[in-house]
C-alpha cells in the first residue's frame, strides 16, 4: 500500500489555484508583520520540540494527563527563561503549546484582578511574587449553588475587630467554591469573593487574597479543604486542568488582604470608598477582546481541518475514475464557507476591539465614563455572539468531516470539548445578551431626548429614516454594495428593538415585561451584535490592505458573512420589512455564486491561518493532505491493538460462544 | 452541612402542581400498558443489579472500559437465560444496561442482513448459529476512503472457477474496511460488502459471509488483519465498543458464502437474479423506525435531566430570600420546552412508523411495490430530521444546565458523544435529505399527469388550492386550530418545492442544477419532513387518549412544537407567503402563553418518561432533585483527590515556585 504514502503534497493543485498572495493574507490575519513573525517563530519552536508532543495524551489516565501538562508547563517556563523571551513571545508560545492549564488562570485572572482591584501598596507586595511565579494564584468566585449571579454568593468574610482579621467561612454546601481552574491541586493562593460582614452588617461581595497551601511543602493550610471537581467533557480538554472546589472552616487572613482599591475597610471596621469602580472597565474590555480573538482562533482551526479534509475526501459522482471532492458540493460549501467567513470576521472584530481597549483607557484616564454603558453592551454582545457561533461551528466542522470527524485523531472532538465552556465563562451568553437588550431598550426609550446615541448605537439616532427606509436591491449584485447591506442590517436591528420596546410598553411592570419578552429581546440583541460585526468588517475593507488579491478575497468573505446571516435570520429581515422575499431570493443567488468564487481559494484561505500540523493535531487537517495513512497510524497506537486476542476473551466471550444449550437466546 | 442532605424530594412541590394523570401519560409514552409494564420491570431489574453499575466507568482506561462492557454483556446474557426472558424483555434489558457494544451490531445488523439477503438454505445454516450466539457477527461495509457511496467500495471478491471460491482482497489503503462496530476485537464473522469480479467482469457490490477468527481460540484466520480504529469522541460513549478495521490478503471463502437471495452465482460463474430487491424494504423501514424511537429516547433523557435541574437551580431575582428557579425564566422555557415537545412528537411519529412497517410488509407480500418510493422518502427524511434535532437538542440541554452541564457527572457529555454518530450512520443526514428532495422534485414534475400523489405527499395533489390559499389566523388562539396549522405547513412545504422545481427548470442539465441548488433543496426536504411530524402528532390527538388531562397536555405540547417551528423557520413561512408577519407575531404570543401553561406540568411531563436514576446517570437529573450533595460525592471519587499534594509537585511545581532569580518571567 506504499502507493499513497510518501512525501507528496496532495493539496498542491488546490494551492496552485489560489488567486491571491497567501503570505500577505497571513500578515493580515496575524495583525501585522511583527505579529506574524513572532507567532510563526513560536509556533515552529513548539512544533519542533519533542517535549511538547501532543499525540501521546489520548490514552493517559486523569493523573497522568495532569502530570504531563505540568511537565510541559515547567518545560515551557524553562525555555522562556533560557531564550529570554519577551512577554509577547511567551504568550504566543503558551498558545501553541495548546494545553489548558493553571497558568492561564494565573496570568489571565489572578494577576489582572490584583492589578485592577488592589491598592498600589498591595500591588507592590503581591505582583512581584505573582510575576515571578513564587506564588500561583486562581480566581475563586463561583460556588456550587451560584454562578452568574455574583450578588448571590454565600461565602462569608467576617471582620474580627479584635484581631484585625477577616474570617472566611463556607456556611452551606451550596457555598462551596466550585469550578475555578488551577484551584484544585496547584494554586498556592486564590482571589476569593465573599460577602463582607462587619459588625453584623452585610457589605456585599468583595475580593480577598487567601493563601491555600504552604509554600514549603504544598500542604493545605489549616481550615482549608480543597480538591478537584472531577472529570469534565471530553477525553483530555479541560481534564488536564485542576478545576477545583474550596471550603473554608473559619480561616483567618489579615485585613490588608482584602482588595482595597475600590472599597476600603479601616482598622476600626469603617467601610470607605476608593477609586470609582468604572476604572476597571478597561480590564474587562481587554478580557473580552482576548475571548473574541480566541474565538477566531478556535473557529479558524476547525475550519482549517474541515476545509483541507473536504478537498482530500472524494465521494459520489465519479467521472474520470475519481469521485468528486466533497468540497465541490454546494451542500458542503453552504455549511463550510459561512464559517470560514465568520472566522475572518471575528478576527477583524478582535482587531477593532484591541483599538477600542486603548480608546477606552484614554477615556478612563480623562475620567470620562460616559461611553462605558455602550462599550459594555458592545463587548458583552460580541463575546456572546462569537463564542456561540464558534462552539456550534466547531461541531458543524466535525460533522462536515463525516464519520472520521468522530475519531479523536481528527482533533475536532477535543477542540469542541475544550472550547464550549467559553459560552458559559466570563458571563453566560444568554445573561450577557439580555444585558445588551436592556441597554438597547434604554437607548430606544431615550431617543429624541436630546443626546444622540454614539459609537455602535449611533444608527439608532436615525430612527425616522430607518423605520421608513426600503432596501433598494433590484439585482443580485446590488447586495455587494456596502451601504445597502449596512442599511438593511441597521433597519432590521432597530425595528426589532422598536418592536420589543413597543411590546414592553404594554406591561405595567417593566421588569415583568422584560422577563416575559426575553426570547424576543435576545433576538433584538443578537441582531444588533451582528450589525456591529458586519460594520467592522466593511470598515476594514475601506482601509488599504496590501497583497495581490487579498482585499478581493476579504470582500468575497465579507459578502458571504453578510448573506449567510440574511439567509439564516430571514424571518427577522422579512418580518421587519427590512428586505422583500424577492431580495432574499437574490441574496441566495449571489451567495451561491460567491461560493464558487471562494472555492478555488479555500485551501489557501485556511493556509493563511499559518497553523502547524502540531497545533492542528489532526490527521484530517494535515498540511499535505496525506490523510489516510495517518489515520491508520493513529489507530495502530491504541492499546487495544497490542494483542490479537482481547483481554476478557476467556472470561466473557468464550463462555457465550461455547454455550450451546437451546435456551440461550439473543 | 447535613441540612440539605437526606431522603427529601426537592421536586415534590413541582410534582404536586401537575394537572394530569402521570401514570396514564407513562402508558401513552411507552406505547401501551403491556409495553409500559415490560420496560418498567426491565429498567428496575437493571437498576437494582450491582453488576450493572455505571458510575465506575469514568476513570477506566480503554482496555479496562471494553473489558468492563464485555463483563456486563456476559452478565446480561446470563440473566436473560436464567430468567427465561422473552425477546421483547431481553431487548428492553439491553436498552437499560445502556452500554453500546458489539451485541447491538450482531442483533441489529448482522442477523437482519442474513434474514434479508441470504437464501433459505443459507439462513438455515447461519441463523441458528447467530441466534444462539455460537458466532458473533458484524456488518463490514464502509471503507477508510468510502462512506455513503456504496458503489465506490474497493474491496474485491474475485470468483475462482477452479476451486469454486471467492477470493477477498483489499487492493489499496483506502479499501480497508473501517468503522464497523464489533469488528475490531470481538466478532468471529462479518458480512463483508465487496465488488464481485467474475471472469474479469465487475458485477458491482455484493455481500459475503466471512469468518475472521477461530472459534477455538479467537485467533485471526490467515490472510486477515483486524484491529481497533482507536479512540472516538467522549470519555466512554462508543469507546466501550471495538469499532474496527479489516484488511484481506487474498482470503478464500466457499462460493455459497455469498448472500444469494437477490443475486445468485452458479458453479459455472453465471450471475442470475433471485427475488426482487424491493422485498428487503420492510427491513429498512424497521431499522429507521428504531432510529426514530431511539431519537425520542435520547432526546427525552436529556430533556428530563435539564428540566429537573432547571427546577432545582435558582438564580437571580431573589424574593423571600430564595432566588428564582431557572425554569421560570422565559429564556430557559423558550429553549427547553420546544425540545420537550419534540421528544413527545418523535415518540408519536415512531409509533406511527411501527404501524407503517406492518402496512409495508402487507404490501410487499402482495407484490405491490408502488408506494415504496414515497415510503423510502418518508422514512429517510424522518431519520434525518429526528437525529439532527436530537443531537443538537442534547447539546442545548447541556448548555441549559450551565457550568455543571459540562461535568461528566451531569451525564450530558456522555449522552451527546454517544448519540451524535446517529447523524452519520445508516445514511448521512444530508445525503438522505437530498434523496427526499429528489423524490419531491419528481412528485412536483408529475403533478397533473393523472396519478394523484398518496400517503405523506397526498397534499401535493391539492396544488391549485395550496398555492392560492391564505392563512386565516386573526387572533393568537386561531393557531390552536389543527386545520389552520396543517394548511400553513402544507402551503410552506409545497411552495418551497415548487420554487425549487422552477429554479431547476432554468438549468439545461438537471443533475448540475440539482447540485447547484442543493442548499435550497435541503430546505424544501426539511419542510416536508416537519409537516409529516406535525400531521402525525395532530392525527394522534384525534384518537381517544385515556387519563385525566393527558390529551390536554399533549395538545399544548403539539402546539408548542408547531409554533416553535414557525418561529425558527420564519423565513420560509414568510418568504412563501404562507403566513403574514402579523400572524407570526400572534404565533409568538400564543407560544409564550403555552410555555406558562406547560410550566407547572414540566417536571411531571419528564417523570412520564419513567427513567430510573440508574438509566439517567446524572447528578443533575436525579428524581429527588437532591443535586448538590451528589455532585460533591462524584467529585470526591476522582483519583486526583486521593492525595493532598499532587503527583508532579516535586518535579514540576516546586522548582518554579522556588526559582527566585530575576529573569524568571511569566
């Protein structure tokens, strides 16, 4: 069977047919030449280091898996020191090592919480320890009985005036801290959120720095019970991480381990306010920007696998002896290409959010908090939209790989199981979209009250125009006009918000009305978020984008993104009269022709993500398309294949086969 | 923390609020008193037998997991014999044992293939061996490079006239048999599909019975290479099963091991035809009926978990000290209740398919093959529709359980990973829906050619009426009228098919047109299938259904099913003019009020599935709602919790914590 094994590029023809400068697209995707160079170098560094091998993990038991991850963390840390990598390089290296672990929580949650919520004095004490990894920290907020509603937390931190300490305690089973990554086995410290009780009075939820384990021998400190919450979705995925639980039995910490930047407690137990809470919004924008960026990476990774495999896999319609490549089927294209377009759209939005982060910080420096509600709504909505589409999109890519997508060696089950928590963490997507909806309702109610809406909701100020406007599309190509597209999306979004507001006005109790209409409100919020993505994609296309054919490809992808949303949410567009059935049908026609346009460029468009085979971790998504020998090779590694006759044959199979009495039934 | 542990029913209030006879609903769900009694008895038998414990599987490695499943198979077989269970009882027992294993393939694929495709003489030889389990068989059709397209298979079976044998051979890597369950390690025999070559001529794909392993010691026979294809999606799920690969190196079998019921090969190598192929359509209907039935079971299982947990879980909106049950939120109801309604709808359709199976068999006996194309399209479509909704629905239920749904102890990750292959096996859903679409196009083209369409496509005969009709809904309650609903669904389906046919007519090459328009054709096929489900649900409600309030609940669920489809596919209904935006808005209003009507009955409606805690295997779905102590108990079983200090601390954590040089960076 040597005839199809070898150093051949089975996708060479696909790459030859590309009509754009792939290297220039890689730079666009990375966000710049420098960013491309760093990411490329780190990806290769990881891929070429045998210590970072990933394909031995599938048969490891839980303890072995966790230990293996710790080994890589230690090795990564060693390499970062030896090579004197910059922070940017180190972050990229960790991305390409591609194993969820406690360091993610230490760097993304523990340190930012101290930077944002600790006083300068507290920061001087704790940050050097955290930066140098002399302590490992996690972020202990959610409890067994309490998730999204932070105000419902039950853990208490009671001030003891005599000793100048806070006493942390878990009063009920439901108050056990539950889920924090890195908590179960590794972290020496945690930021713990608890109800602050002073002189019998509840001052709401505050953050505290609590040491959990001895820095000498890693044993737990007195009064602290910590453990792992057990197996999670998937084979490996987050099982490599020690998501944990935590119970306090009257654990004492010094008063100055309360995070006091926003709220301060004096020696006497007096509660005073510090800097305005709004100042930490910058961090929130940064966290959400990272999540949107991660979404584009995970979705593009799945799309890369599905696209390459769809170009390798052949089925039905044999002409000239070869069956048809499945990527040539419109059914495949109509599911795959909108996801390809979404990956690009989310990457571009993540780039815009990076700019927004700097902009917000400038505003905060100038003590201007006026745009925060809009920015909160925008980033919350984009987090919800991009993570939901990505989670569903990964699973869709798995299905697009047919039966083989169900094999772990396809890399897709692992990617899915690792990704889906993004829909829940950092704000459940439904809860976030309802916050967006609440903001939209407020905006609609205030229309005409003088202050015109700005930023992502500026369009709502043109309410007279948008409630009357009619889409001008008369032939399919008219849908390529960005002004026409934006207006259709603005009209749909605004009209949905107006309809919700009108329905709300029928309720005497607005809170009740909001609950009753929440399904419709979610629809309005989603429409608004999709408009933001479409706008930012179109804005990007108005910039100068270097490289032969690069902008043209992005234009096609942008149109596919736009038209597939119209297709999927057709009910919204028609019910609000934003477009007509005839215009919808023209959109469908154009979409089909755009699929044909993207088809010869598809493999090159996923090559532009610049993912190594190591990072993809997929027999189906290999760069060279040499799929089948790799699938066979991976199968042979299974421990089941170590013996010809199965362990269990003597005890459980043979007795049945040899039992010949008549009464033996099926 | 003893205060919330104990023998309390946390859902008692929920059960008290139910307004219908739950026992009568259980009987409706089971399909009759006898069926209920058998299923109930078998479920309890399994749940009470410690040998069938399921909760120890999560930490087993691959070989241990497979061996554990074999142990249960052997124990189940022993109990079936000891208790002299009927076939019906044995089948129910295996369902509640709830572990995918080789027996499923032996009974559902290997035996039916022999029953359907072997001659009477062959059946006399092979069936007793298979029935008595003196051999174990699997169904080896798909190959590494070939899935849905059976005609593309590469394995050859070449007739050797001299020895009167067939020589089976795998000529390429892509011809390796790949995926068959039970093949890798257990089966002694396989039905192998291969291209039959006689005197150098290719006679297409035929089935052959091939022995793989010695019946003495289970060693592989000469020329046969067999193994396991490796890990699949999930922790346990199908990893308990030995899906396998198979290569032939010129393996010889006697001529009479070709399955000769439909095609015969004489001693001289002459190919003759036997009974008509259509006679095996009865089996196909039966297989698909089983799949639809399984879909209703898996979806209802996920819905049961999510519903009970949604009634236990509280979040936000605290009044009287307690937060609101999440099942009271409209966002939760609008995602959960349509799935509850779908589970009931699919169970009712499965019941109808059972009737259809008998009806088809009567027709086949009478050599009447005229309705086969319609029945093929109907069953193919229902398979595709119900399995897709179920796969997505299980994942949606997991998300409805918030963070805890991501824990394996919720039971939902395992259920999802076990279920999703149903979208691919027995016909990929996209391929099946395209077959439905092809049939619909043929039907539309033949309209007015004399023979009026019958059965599930009878409505297409009323083309004049349905293209002109207008939906008469004027107030929300009008949507409760079954005639109005059916006509809206018929109009939508027929108009979508007509639009596709019209677009097709613009192509000079019909095959090309079909490929180009396949995304639209899928939409038309889906609309037709949803109409079938809606019709059968409505027909069921015209029967006498015993039990106080039972029919009323089913009526509410039927309306929820109908209106949530209108909501989800609003674009179709509006674009075809089957309903107006105003009528859509009324549908939405009615849907909300139906959610409120179902709400107090929700827990009782999932109790009616009669699932034991053993079968559910979920800490979140427990009958008594005592969720939190169970989650904690499950977590404590993790091997990570065996030591306080993690294995790996000395090697990988301590060196980082103790390394204090300045250059150590994050």
